[in-house]
């Protein structure tokens, strides 16, 4: 009998998830996309949830969605920029005071920048590291003292990416920051005795994040390939299913979770044959758009402000097909709002 159909395994999963009922949880980057779905899953399981993000209006929409699904649930929202440690300290303290402690923290806040290296500068690297790596550092350091006091045993999850395990072309700042998140999660797991630390490395997911991602270089062409791949069913994963699997892994105190078959294959290939994997990514880079000789460092633009540029009509149809599911996800998971 397969693991997926084994009743004993299902009972173990259900038991682990039911243990989260009544626990207090914080999700950063929780106003849209994967973060919103993680918060929603925690609410479904009976957690008291604090959702944090930078955008006040997005947070209001997210809070309304969560409260609407479960009118009796205890859901809080708090504006927080994870690059500011004092703001994270206040977030964690407020959540613990409001809910009588802190049991689960998921550090999910992130940004995505899509561009060739020739079209970006040090600022893009700094922004990626400040948001994803230092944001995770701030969240972990501020929450661990509270999680160590959790009666049920604290749980900390750091959301990395397969991009932090295998560096994809045109996503180098993102990959650098996510690689650091992976190292942080492994180091904390090794040293922590009272709190379980779960490193999560998703592959492509249909969250609608292509609209909030920032595109540089040949922005229309970059948006075209990224939105298509991020929405292709074989390569990407349903975001709601991903959220369920992540929360289950956190509940079961798993050390590491790599999502999507493509991501697991890339992780394995890089571990077994790293030089060959780098050569393969170099070949992939050659078919992606260049930064353009006339505008090597254009101002980045969010996907919602970029018109996809695909010259060939067949490729244009393929892009439209590949991005259709992701476009629907954007509507479903609060990705359509324009950021201030």
C-alpha cells in the first residue's frame, strides 16, 4: 500500500494537524499569495492567527477573507516591514500578548526580481537579502524566545525556495537570498533543542505572484516567460495544495520539505552532479531574453504594469495558456491590488 493511501499515515497526519487547534500563530507576508493560504490553513485548523505584511489595504482584505471564512476565529492583522527588526519585535510581542503566547511562526515575506544580471545592480541584491534573509533572521530571533515557552512545543518555519538550492538564471538576487534562508534554517535546526525548525523549499506555485514580481531588462519578454512557466501545471503546483502540505510539515515537525517533482529533481541533480547542473542552467540562460544594449539598467516594473512581449504567434498562444491558471490564482489569492 502506498504511503499516500496508508490509513495509519493519514491518521498520523490528522493527529499532528489537530494538535495545532487553539495554538497561536504568526505568518509574515500573509496578506496575499502563499502567505495568505498558509494563514487560511492555520485558521481552518483552529489556530489564533496574526497576519503581518507591509500593505495596510492588502491586510484589511486578507483579514476580511479569513474572518469571513471563520466568523468565530481569532484573526489579527498587523502592518510590519520585516526588514525593520523593531517592527518585527513589536509584531511578535503583540501577537503573544493578544493570544496568550506564541506556538507557530512562519516566515514567508519575500520579493521576486526577474532580470538578467547585466540589467540590475547591487540595490536589487540588497533588497532581496534585506527582505528574505534578514527578514527571516529578524523573525526567527524575535520569535524563538516565545516559541521556547510554548506549552505544546514551538514550531518555526522558514520559507525558502528551490531557487535557493539550484540557482536559476535571471533570478540571481532571489536565489542568493533564499540560499541564505536555507542555511539559516539548517543552522537553527541543529542548535535548537526546544523549537522545531522546518526549512520549506517550494518550486513554482500558481499563486499569481507574477503580478507582484519585479521585472527588469526586457521587461515584457521577462514577464512573458516567467508568467508562463509559473502557471504551467506540469512545472508548477496548485498553491492551496502547497499550503496544506507546508502546514502539515510544520505540524509534524519535519526538518525539510521540497515541493513539486521538478524541484525535487533539480535538488537531487544538483547534489549528485553540481557541475552538470550549472551547465544546464547556463544553457537555459542562453534562450532567455538579454538586458538589451540600449537600456542595460531600466527601472524595474511590477508584473501588473508590464505588457507581455512575445513576437511569434504560436509562442504567444503558449504563453497565454501557461499563464491562464496563474492569472486566476491572482484573482483568488489577493494578488491584484496595486502596491503603494
